[in-house]
């Protein structure tokens, strides 16, 4: 089975569980925290900004941005995720354009969007450098690429990271939080992660080096963004893999 199809099957099976996480975010202060971080980087006036949410999953970014009045297009390669995202969107469903597509290559028109946003997607791609090239193709001149990710599953290749990961699991248990790893099909996900190129890379340094190969005006990172947007449960679960952000201006 090709890696893309294996990945799609896995995330199809995760649709309801992953959606539950997004639904909880939509009902808590996380929604406003994320919206503030996202929009602080957007260029121009709200009514003129077209946003592409790449790898929307159950729709969290697309929904909060549409509710805030932005023109949003949401892309995902998994049909079940898009259907769940539409349900989660409720009254704003028809204000979002939904696109079933592979993140590496879409049929969307070039230089259409003022912002391309993504969360927890890049690490999951077979050819992330091609995805970055595609996302920049879709941006207007002066538009921004804003990607949030982490060094997920690096513990599979690094003993020090493995020890830190085990400390995370112990901390979650002691704090009586839900363990975001053991409540999923962790063996299946680890098997996929071992085949993914970014599981072995040091990021966001890798991302910066790739983006600089393309025609961009600037690229910056924030390795502390997790402090602004993560809940206490997320901080307990992912202490060894803090989320970073990458901001590239075309």
C-alpha cells in the first residue's frame, strides 16, 4: 500500500476521535487564543483576505476563521474529515469552500490566497518540500504561509527523546488527564511515522532551509507559540514536543 493511502486510511479511522478534540477546542477559550495568534499575522483588512486552511481535518482553523468573517477555503485529503468538518461548522458551513485534495498538489488557482495556514500536517507528509512549494504557488505576492507543527514521533529515533516522551506519559497519568497517545492506535501511527521523512528531521530548522530555496521575502519561526495556544492538558501530553510556528512571506 502506498504511504498516502495508508495515511488516509489511518486518519479516516481517527475521524471521530480527532473531531472530538476539535469540538472541545471550539467550546473553550482555545478558540479565541488560536484566532488571536492567526489573525495577528494576516495582511490587510479582514473583508479582503482569502485564507486557505491546508489539512483542515475536522475543520478547527476553517471554522474559527469563517466565524470571524474571513473568506475561507478548507482542504483535506480525507473525505470523512471534510464531512465531519462540515458538521462541526454548523451555521457557517456554507461560508467555507470545501476541497478534497492531496496537500502536495491541488487544482486550485495560483496566487489566489492572502494566507495559507496549517496545523499538525507537515510532519505527516511523504514529500513535505513539494507541499511547501505548492502552498507558496497558491499565495499572492505579499501573502503569508503560517504553519504550526512539532517534532512529532522523533522519540522513535532518539533515546533521549524517548525518555522525555515517557516522562510525558507519567505526568499525564499523575495529573489525571487523558493521554493523547495511548487513547489512539499508537502502534499503527508509529509504524507510519517511521516511514515519514520529517520524523527524523530537526525542525523548524529543516523547514526554514527548505523555504529559503523558494521565492520568499522572509521566513521567521516562533518556538514558544505553544505557550500561547495550548491547554494545560496539551502541555502535559506534549511537553517533549513543543509546538512551533513558521511564518513565510512571499
